[in-house]
C-alpha cells in the first residue's frame, strides 16, 4: 500500500466504486456469518431479522444520542430495550439501566459507579476472579482502581467464594462474579459471592456480558443454569451485551442497577464551562443512535420464541461438540460449560501443539480463538457456539481430528528460547515502530500481502512470556500494525 492511497482524493468518488473497494478490503476478513468464526461474531442465521436491524440502524444513523431532549426517540427506544432486558434478568420496567456501546463500556461504568459511591476510599480496589474479563483491568487502568485478581478452582475454573471474601479489605469498593466467564463458559457461584459481599456492605457486579441474554433461554431449553441475575440477593449491578447472543448489530449492551443511586453514580455532568450543559449516561457524549435502534429492532423481530429456538439450537450444538472433543485423542474440554462457550485444551502423553492446531484449523475453514495460559490455568482454544452452529459441528469435529493428525505428523515445536531471552532484555519504550516491525519475522509472523495469517509463532512466543511483558509486546504490535511499516493481510 502506497502513501498516495491514504490521501484524500481531489474529486469525490462514486459510491459504486467505494463499495467495490470495501468488498476487496474485506475479502481477507474472517466470515461473519455461518458459524465458522467461533469468536467475535454472532449470527442468528435469519436474513429477515438482519434486514430489520439494518433498516432500523440506518434510519437512526444521524440521530445524536448526546441530547435526549432534542431526540426523544432515543429515550423511548432505550426504555424499551432496557426494560426488556431487565424483565428477563430479575428486574422489571422500573429497574434503572443504561444502554452502552458494549460490554467494556458497561463494565467501565459499573466500576465507576462503585468507586464514586464510596468517595471516602482513597485507594479503591475491586476484587475479581482470575478468570474475569480483561475489561475489568482496563477499567482499573482508566479509573485508577486497583484490580485484585483471586485464583479460581483449578478443576472447575469457577471463582471460590471464600477466597473472594478473604481478598476484600477496607479499600474494596466492588466484588465481581462472571456469568459465565468468557474463557471457559462456566458460571461463578454468584449467590455465595454476592451474599458475602452484602455481608460486608459491598456491591456485587455480575459480568453477564456474554451470558446475560443466553442463559435464560438455555434454562428454558433444559440446561441447569445457576442463579446469577438481579433476583439474587446482594447482586447490585449486571452487564448484558445484546450484540452477542442478542444477535444485534455491534455497539449494543445494557447495564442494569438494583437502585437509582448507583446508576446516578455512573453518570457524568458538567455545567462548569461556557457551552451547553453536558450530562452523559455513558462514556461517549455524541453517539449515533444506530446501534440502539438496531438492538431494539432485533429484539422485536426475533421475539421470545425466536430466542428460545436459537437457545435450544446453540445448546444442542454445544453438547455435541463437547462429546465430540472428548472422543478426540489428545484433546479435552476444560471444565463443564454452563453456557455455549467451550475451552478446548490438550490431554494425554502426546498432546498436539495448540497454536499449530489453531492455524491448521483456520486453514481448513474454522477459526478457533487462542487463549494463553495465565495464573496457573492452561492454554486453550475458545469456541463460541450460536444458534447457527449446529449445522457446522460435524464439520468442525472433522477438522479438529484432521488438524490434530497433521500437527502431530509435523512433530513438536520448541518455544523460541533465544527470542524469549532477547525480548526480556528489550526496552520497548525506546523501540520505534519500524524497529519493532523488523523483529516480527523472527517470531514467525508474516503480514505481507498474500502471506496468509499464521499466528502459531506469535502465540507460542506470547505464552512463554510473563503476563506484563505480553502486555507490552501486544501494545507495540498494535502500534506497528497501524503504522506504515507493517502491511496487514489484504492491504
């Protein structure tokens, strides 16, 4: 890609030409429909529902959510969306909530609300399971709140209530549980964690971003789902993404609160400048209303019966996958998933290399998301199954069997000891993007056009590094990726 292609054209280009260029640029992207990308995307498999969401999204494209008094339509839509989610998750139409851009923003606001509700705590902390989503660490970094990560049970991968309670101090402003944890798909013992928090006068947030709009439908389909929502005593807030198992367009999450006071602590207001008074319920000020309209339309178009059907299909697909993985020599499912998220690990005397397995599976048509080892928990490959995944389970299992055989045939791959030692000595603060990009081929990563995307070398490298060094390395990679020194596939 040349510098000239980044410039603004002298004359406007026709829409047809622009859309054709977009199609070419996205040709190397993972597929967003059909269930072969087992992370990042959620496909309801219903063109009519997608059309309704797309139409609603575009209809509200230019509406600004900054001022609900100027655009009262967003108040009406948000009340309906928040009310629908609350009614399904232990609340009712009076339950206070906020529509946000995603799970991370919902979590940021939940942590902000808990922190601001305890202004007397000078050095606030939140207590989370070691399996809590990275968004809590992001909230800690943004809001200057210390994150205390507590080890989980190494067999079940669930939080240990006694250990969570023991980690609380006078500086604790929030206790967190997952329903389920993203990495392993298991629901923490929310009732016990929330009760212990309430006993200390502490709020408890349930991260149900991935499971909030899935678990109720799984329960109706016959799954044993532990209690996790606002009906559980001691749960004071809950986050639920609608752009996951709500199948809405990206940019849709709901944050629920047990009471108004906590929601008010999430808000921001400023009338201390000469412009218009600013009052925000979210981190964003100006924001398009498209995601809100798209979420509303998706909920209305699918209805409860549609979600029940998708939940049954996803549950059946998950059960088939878990049984099938258990029959493949060298693989195992980590823990016992409560949701339709599955972590595939290795087992036996001759386990396949997970990172090579991920690349091999991707080359055969299925993307499995690599998950690094951390805090004594083993590495794994993540699979999210949705309402359309059932059609591809047999194919995925066949790909896993063939990929395991191919990886084993190539033999084991040793961690890059010399490169690991070199990275441990580098000062990333003085390394510019050009120098960092030049190091990547040594890690086995080639992002030049037409090279494909094999990430085994990078994942193996990251897994061999301490977590703090992983963070610095990943940050530098992102910086280099957006620099002119590194071309992404398809560029």
